[in-house]
């Protein structure tokens, strides 16, 4: 990917993220209007798809929640806005996505892994960066097993 293409991709992601954040705020302000809420939920799915590199990368639970319990979708959107999409965060957008990706790996949430992976690829993440995160998460998971075995190891002394 050329540097100019990378800059355009980063700009597109920033514009979509800003637009998503504005829509979430508007949705929160209008959540008591049932018809407006439904329209905005569809719009949010479309915008999430743009951010994640296609609607096929949106976790199925979010798509189901849109139809079954839109308030759950709103809660997820609000949580995202307050964390991974928080423009006031001291972490840049790509770093926040890397942290989210690592957490998804650690919790083995395959839908979040897929969604975050495609968001990161849209943001220009490199293979080496993603592999490095996998190695770090694997290391932490393995150390967690050793740490959990401390009482066993102590009993064997």
C-alpha cells in the first residue's frame, strides 16, 4: 500500500468514526422515539459495516439485537463510544483497536476478533503488528496458567 493510499484510508476511517460517534449521540438523544430509533439502528449497522470493511464483519449478535432488542445494540454503541471510539482517549485510534483486538483474543470472542481484525486492516494494520499481538496474548495466557498453578506447585514443595 502506498503512503498516499494509506493516508486516504486513515482519513476515511477517521471520517466514518466521527460520523458514527455523532450518530450514536443523536440516537441516545432520540432513544424514546421508536420509529426514529429503528431507522437509526439500520443506519448504524451500515456505518459499522463501513468501519469494519463490510457488513459481513459485524458480529451476528449486534445484527440480531437490532431486530430483537435495539436497546442492547444502543448499549454496545454507547460502550464503544466511551472506550474504543473515544476521541478524547490518550491512545490513538489504531492503538485502541489493537487493545480491543488483544482483549478479544484473550477472551476468545471470535466475532469480536473478526470485527476488530477487519477494522484494523481497514486502518492499515500490518501483518507483523497483528502477529506480534497474537504472540503477546499467547504469552499472557500461558503465564496465566503458570500463575494459576502456584498453589499446586507450592503443595508439591
